[in-house]
C-alpha cells in the first residue's frame, strides 16, 4: 500500500515506471520539455570556473534513485585513506534553504542536522566523519570556502552532472541498471534530465544495481554504442548489516531472515529496496512508500514487530523506535 502518495507523487511514480497516463496529461508534460531543455542549454553556454583542488563530480542522467550516496561515501573514504583533505559539496535536498554555504564540521560527535543539511549529507557525515560537508546552491562559493577555510584539496561534487559551472577533473555518471533511462523521454514527461547523448560528457560511467537488472548485457551494448570510449564500472549495493538507530547497535542480516517485517521508505527507487529486503529472506507483510526526502511524522510509521527502512530514511525519522532497523549497504563491484 502507498498511503504517502499525493496525486503528484502518484503521477511521478507512473512516469518513473513508464506506466500509461492520460493523453491530455501526456501532452501537457511534453509541452513543458523545451523549458527544461532551454535551462540546460543556458547552463552549458556559460563559462566554467576552475578552483585549485581536484574536483570529482558524481551525478545522474535521470532524476533520483541511482544510488549516488554510497558512491560518494566510497570515494570519500578512499581519498581520505590516501591522505587527502576531502569536502563534499552538496545542495542538500530537503534541508533548510540558505543563501550562503553552510558547513558541517568534520570529526565531531554531534550528528549533522538533516533538517538543515538534508538527509544525504547527514548520512555521508555519519559514515565519513572526517569529510567536510558544505551545503549550498552555489557550489563555486562552497568550493572556495572548503579550500580557503579547511585546506581541502579534493572536492566531491554531489549530484553535479548538470552543475556545469564548476570545472571538474572527473565526471562520473551513475546509471541504475533496473531503470536506466525510464521511458526514454525528457523531464517532465520522462525522468531524463538530458538526452542520453549527454553521457559523452562523462569521464566514466558507473552502473548500479547490476545484480537486479533484467537485461544488463543490452544496457552495456547501448552504452558502448553511445560512448564507446568511456570506461564502465559495474556495481551493486551490497547489504552489510542492520543498524538500530535507537541505540546505535548493529545486527547481522540473518536477523530478518524468515521474519515478518513491514517496509517503509521514501527514496528515489523504492522498488530496488523492497526487492533487496525480499532477497534477504524477510517476509514483507506491508509496505509504505513515500516521496523522496519525505519528512516523517509519527502517523507515517506502521505498527509492526519489525520495521525495515533505509539508512537515509532512518535519519529522517528523528527518534526511531527500537523495532526500526535500517539496512546498511556498501557499493561493491559486480562480477
């Protein structure tokens, strides 16, 4: 069941899945596409700014649901392990609006306030505490602040493929293998932010959720036709354990095998999460699906002996009950 659905969310879900919608509505959405295209053309036509640091962008060709956050976490950990000073530059969707960049200080025991920074930056800060988190719509100002105040020499640009003002050294594009391009149409009629040909701007491509793909070989063939010279990495989001946010403890994945559970999530691609929980052997008795970045209220959480959610969702629940477990995942290569 999907009680979190507003009419707009229900429509966006149909568009994401490529399901039929009324003809009049199709025409209205298609008519709005040139506006979206003009905005991107305008951004591409403006000069770019280079800053004195290595800039690595992680972005999507589509709207949400590709699993960028684990990819950013993986790269941030690798750069820090190599002795570099890392900042993550983010818009912080779902956080409080602010004209000036807001900084999440590194190496602090105080969790980042998701209502200020957004849920994804708060999750990154929890899993990579040594990273500087800078939230702001002006990523150039955020980059300059990270360099000048914190001496950062590696900047990870979160959701940066369409933020072309900031010059980058690497341009990583993530593609969800379970729904690579939606219905093949541009926003708002489809989920594509740009035509598929825009992949040629990428330095390399990362395919996520390869373990759940229905036709991975065909997707690889399509990508090699579009951009034959781009390196392609195949990955999956491997479950690693269960986090109980009420006390910070961790449980093995076997704790839900054979157990009856309810599933709650508000993420870009809920189908992938539900399928993952099923593959872990849990018996899903109910699910509640909300829009991405949904701010949870007490009435949103169903009564159940065990409730499974994502780490990102658990952060937005503020004070989750003891029966709430968040599924932890890490990005791993898919062979």
